[in-house]
């Protein structure tokens, strides 16, 4: 590989290195990335005529647009100032292959397919073509930076891919390193684990991403591509926020604190599976209720909104509030049944149950954590007022 | 009509496969497998049914909740013939039937049929990701709108019902706020234990072309005046049948020497007037409503709404007269004096139409020929 340019992106506080490398070298890196990371492994569907043409063009030495990678967070802990990273350090970071593909997943798969096809072919002409193809250079851009939100912002503004990934998918990729490294007492379950959380601290990674997405967008429905222009400003602000603290970490540890508090207040309340089924209950214990995606999204969106309205400074304010949260008269059964009843009403009347429950939970958490609301820190009141607010939006 | 691929020339997707590793359906062109669209299937897979054993009918309603998933029972046969549910129920696990194996079996079939052979829907899609319903515009193309209602019926069950034709049940579905077209009415549904019961229109009324036209096209008529005329035509149709049947009864009585020639004129006079025939329709040509409060209230509600208009224009009916007289009086006023209805009352015609619609469905369903 040859590092041809290094530029520092002041906006997102990351170094961007432009590299030329032969297809041979890149395909080894790409094979490793796609096999190691389950998110990269998922082939974006849509292999149409366009990619068939690209495969043929690659064999003829066409130049494809730069593929954009990012170095995984844990590999950067030794670097305090990205501006001072040496070329040799960049090379060794890339050779470590601990990278994620930000843009160019489809092109990457196309490259891998071409190499594999030519390798598997028994035609001597193809063997010759393979030798040539391996030597063709492609351009790679690599971002080195700790600010993930900043990188997400960059991905959204510059993504010109044929089949752009959904924002959710991009966030999944960005935060995929949390899957392998446990976060204090929190453990993330992947889709392929095919299990539901069994104890407080376990979360389905996908659901957390959805909730975090809602925080970023201050909206329980998360970021949508169609709102991209509106979101850019949010992300710029968030990128600054993320400079001083890892807000993904703050988001999930705050929720974890909330779960623990609810478990404590309710004396580990639960009902049997049979009771839950008979009642059509949203969940049969605190974990089942509050670790669901609707809750995570509502939680994220509410805190995002409170921050936007400058009603809180940061997640620490919420963590402090959580310590004081309580049920009215300490009657947790009444409070929990009130919640289940509201959720059941929504289930029976909503055109889109998931969205409606998310909206309700957003209003609930806003009522609960807003110092200026009448329901501040009182769960029952927050449920009633949150539900009324939800109804008023219909 | 099937979905079409965005290839050179419109080519229908004709092959469907399910990838259990990713829980996705792949629609492809059998002669060009590289062209495909992929749609995620979020429900638990229950694939024991053969899709050819079912038929799918698309309906519409603005009045639905995601949880409105009902088993459809044919009232007279007393058997379940299928399921009806909003299309969102196929893309969500949040509703009550997400773990119901019986629903899931039908859902799996319905999903495939929606992709492979959507009736009355032709969509030109590129071979990219697609979704059953448009979801916030993220690189996906929604194939159906949110207000689509799926009616999936079992051919095996239907074969036990003689001469089954879904068209004969459109009035029943319409009275439950499920329509063949996009309309905006708001009838409450009668569901018992998640079961929706539907009854065919009377045998004597099947194959009436006007009824097909009404429930498949004219039902979208929204202007109260037009809608009134369109609905009242059903009463005209029915009282014509009353006339024809009564005339045959008179002829039969004459043949049987139960009446003499001199009496014929008098007999005919009894059924000649429209008003008298409407009364006969209400009283004798539909099964009794006694013992059935829901059916009885359809008539009392109709009378109430009609009388509001009649009182408002200064032409009240005798309070002892029934719904038949009231609707006939309204009809006359609308035909002859619509221009003189005060503006405030013109909107009331919509309320009359609401009740009139329910009455005509009832009359079509419970129409009989009296035995004496």
C-alpha cells in the first residue's frame, strides 16, 4: 500500500488517509473484515445488472470510487492526537485488519466475487486475468478517529453508494466493537445468538442500536434517510457532545441504571408465563418490559428531547434522577399494572402498535425526567400524563 | 397481475424462494435469476400450508387496528373459512396473534401471495430491496399501502359451501367496514371471540348485476345526494321483486280458484303502490327481527334519522308509522324537493345514508319470499 495523502477533518476530529493499494492486498483485508464482523457479512441484496457490469469492468482494470474504511476504536487507544500519526503507524493499523467498511460494501463484495470467480476457473485465460486484476490499484480512504458520531455524520453526508445502507445499519457497524468487548456489567446479544435477554444487563444489540438511534434523532422512530438534511445539524451538535464522552456508552449505562432501579422498587416483580399470556401482558417482569425496543427507543428519544430543550445537561443528570424515582405510595403493583393497562389499550387500538407504544413511552420518560413537569420522578403520574399526552397526538 | 421487474421490457417475477437463514423471501425471474427483489419476513415461519390451497382477496378500510386479526366464519355453515387482518399484521410481531400457529400458517401463505400474485395490483419495481408496506422511505419500496386489508380463504373449507362466491359476501364485509374499494365510512365491527361472522346475501338475489356494481364500484360515491340515490336503488330493486312475486301469487290464486277474476284488480291495487310494497318489504319480505335486537335497531335507527329530516322540513310522519314509511317519505322529498332542504339539513342526509346502508345489507341478507 502507498499512503498518498493525510488530511485532518476538523469537523469530525478524525484523520483521513488516502491510500492506494492493489486489489490483491485489499481483498485479503476485505475477506478478514467480512468474515469477522457479522454486520459486514450480511450481503446487501440487489445483485443486478449494474454489478454484473462492474465485475466485468474490474477484470478490465476499471477504476472504482474510493472505498471508505474506519479503524476500530480499540486500536486507537494508544493515539492521543490523530494529527501526529505516522505513515508507518497507519500501515500497521490497516494491516491489523481491525477495520470496518463505512462505504463500499457492495463494491467490496464485487471485488471478492471477481477474485474468487477467476481463482476457481479452470480457464488459463482467467488465470492470466487474475494475475493482472490482483495488481490493479484501488483507492481506499481510512478514517482514524474516536468520534463515532462524527464518522456517522460524514457517512451520511458523503454516502454516494449504489445501494446505501440504512442509517441503522451504519450505526450497527460503527458500534459493532461493543459486541466483542463487554461494557461494565452490560452484555450485548447478537441476532445470531437467537436468545432474549435473561437477566438485567443483557440487551439485544439491535434493539439498543434502535434506541440509540432514537436518542440521536430526538425521535422515537429514529433516523430516517428521508430526513437526512434535518439530521445533519443534529449530528454536528452530537459530534461535539461525543468529543468529551462516549454517548453510546452513556446511553446504555443510564438505561441499565434505570432497569436496576425499577427492579429494586418493584421487589423483582413478576407474573407467570400463563398469567402474562392470559392478560396479553407486554412483559412478565421488569426486564421483559423495559428492555423491549419500544422502551429503549422511548427512553432514548425522551432524553434526547430533554437535552435538546436544555432541560438536562447530560446523561449524568438522568442517572441522578433515576436514584430518586418512585412509585406513588410505594405501591409498585398498582404502578406496573397501570403501565401494562396503558400498553394494552394501545395494542388494541393502534394502527401501528410498535410506533404508538414508542410514542407513549417517549412521553412517559419525558414526564418522568423533566424537572419542570408535574410528574417529575413519580412513575404513576408520569404514566397517566404521558398517556394523555399520547392520546392528544392522535 | 404479478409484480414486474425493472428489466428490459416488463417481466413478471414468477419464482419465489424463502431463505430461512435470513428470513427473507426472494422474488426472481426464473429465466434471469440475477434479477431479484428481497423482502424481509418478520413473523415466525409456519410453512405447512400449500399456497395453492388458498385464495387471497384485497380489501380496504380506514377503520382498523394492527390487532384486528379475526377468524372469518361463514354464519350458516358454521365453519371457519379464513382470516381477515390489516396488512401491518404481516410485518409486526407486536400483536396478539404473533405466536398463534394457526394465524402464522395463514400469514405465511398470505405474504407469498401478496408478493407473487397481488390481485388488482401491478407494480413496477426495480430489483432492489422492497417492503410489503412503505416504511419511512429508507431504500425500500412499499408494495401496498397501510390501509390494505388481507382476506385469506381456504379453498378446502370453501368447497364445503355450495356455490360459494365471495361477491355474495361483499355486503356482509361492507357492513363490517371492509370494502373492495377505498372508502371512508365508519361502521363498528361485530366480533365475538376474535371471530367475524359473515352471511351471504339471499339466494334469490345472487347474480343481480346492480348489486355487483354497487359493492364493487358505486360504493365509493361520497356526495350524500348521489349516495342516497345509489343506495335507494337497492330498495327499488327489492320492491320490484316484491311486485313480481306478488303478481305470481295472484296468478296462482286465480288458477287455484282461490280468487275470482273480479278480485284480481283489487289484489293488484294492494301491491301496486310503492309505499305499500316498501312496507311489505320491511314486514314480510325479510325475516323477522324479533329476538334480534341488533337487526331491530337497524330499522329504528333508520326511522330516527329519517324523521329528523322530515321534521326539519315540516313534513313529519305519523309517529305510529314505521321505518318503511319514513324512508319512503325521505325518498320522495329528496327526489322532488331536494332544492328546498335547508343547508343545515342537507348534511343530515349523510346520517340517513349511514343507516340506510345497514338496512339494505340486512334486507339483502335476510330477504325471503313469504309462504302465504
